[in-house]
């Protein structure tokens, strides 16, 4: 599993404009909200054709939180290729291919809220690839929970109409959720997902839930990650009909071990599709659902 943020540092604000694309000032309506009451939210799914038609008149504006990270930078690239106007926010503020601007904001403290809300104003959608994994339980709770709760609240205040969040596949906490050192990690994910459901209608958000994400050219232990070449081999084995049939009949630990990993490009594609409003559900849980959601993005770009 891989994430795009680390432990909190001081709050900074720095915006860079990159030469990619042309920044647009007009906004188009790409999603439709419905009236809601406390604790109960109506659902109204937005067809992909509606989003695509709107995008032809004015490119949707999407802000990617953790945009300079492993998943986030690929989300920026895929959104830009689909015709969105993309901005990246990260702790470093590093420039990212596909993003017209790159802003440095640390989500680790409440003091970031004013700058974050200002940076999100005018966005049609926000994608959060922010999270952390390690051995510090409190840091994982804060990095996966509080940081994203702040981001969701700021997006709602700023008027962003869609929100996409990268969480974790349901099977993972079911199998390893009782490990003491991982409790903060999973509790943080639960906090973020609860905040998302509280602030947005189910038709206006997407939770992308991968189990094991692979890609790139380097192996990693923290977070655990294998290269694209090695991951593609695992997919051929673990994605076969035989192994999937065995996994479906196996107890949790074996089922998780045999779970097909998902390419970081598919995770990014699902995030981008969700930001553009093409998802037909509020979650895509596991590799098969993520791949199906990601497959909608080329259709939109076409």
C-alpha cells in the first residue's frame, strides 16, 4: 500500500505555476447535488455523458492533495490527459507533470485550514491521496484521519462539488486490523471515510480502496511496494481464474495473500474518473472494481 504524505512539519504556502497547459478561469457545472437532511442524504448519480459535455465547454478544475506523491502525481497526469485543469497541493509544493500550479500546504495542523480553503476555492473536485504508514500509531492516526478530515471540511467550505479519497481495501483491516501497530492506520481511514459521508452525498464522492499497490522502478519496504515489472508478473498469477477461485473459497489471511495487486496507474485512473464524475457508485473496493472504474476514464477522454 502506498500513500502520498508523511509526518507533519511547519505550515508553509508557496504556489508555483508550471508551463503545462493553459489555466482557465471559467467554471462549468459537472455534478448535480440534491437536497439532504441531517444523517440522510439523497443520491443522484451523474451520467458520464453529462460530465463530458460540460468539460467540452469549460475544463473541470481538479485539485489533487498529495499531488507530488507516488499515486498523486499519476492522478495529476491522467486528469490532465482527460482534459481537466489540475492543481497539486503537497507538503513540498514540488512541480508535477500535468498540474498547472503546485502549492505547498501541510495538512498536519489546523493552522493550514485558511490557506487550504483558499487554495480549493473554484475547484470542481478534490482528490486526496494523503496518508501515512509506519510504526508510529499516533502519526498514522493523524496522517490518515485528521489530515483528511481537515481536507474534506475545507473542500466542502470552499464549494468543491466532488471529492475522491484513496483509502484501503476492506479485506485488509478485516485480516490484519487487530495488529496493535496498525490500529492508528485503520482508525484514521475510518475517520476520513466517515467525514466524507457526513459532508458529501453518496453520488458526489468516491472512495478508492486498493489492497496492494505496485508500480514504478523501485522496490520499497515502507510503504511496501514492488516494481511494475514484478507486479505485472504477480497479476498474471494472482489474477488468473484458478487463483481467484481458490482465494474466494479461502479464509481471510489466505484470501488476502492471494489478492491480486493493483497497478498505481489503475488506482490513479479510478481517482481521475471519480473526479470527473464517471463513477456509478461511491466506492470501488479491491482490484477488480478499481480497474473497472479506471476503464471509464479513456471513454471520457475519447
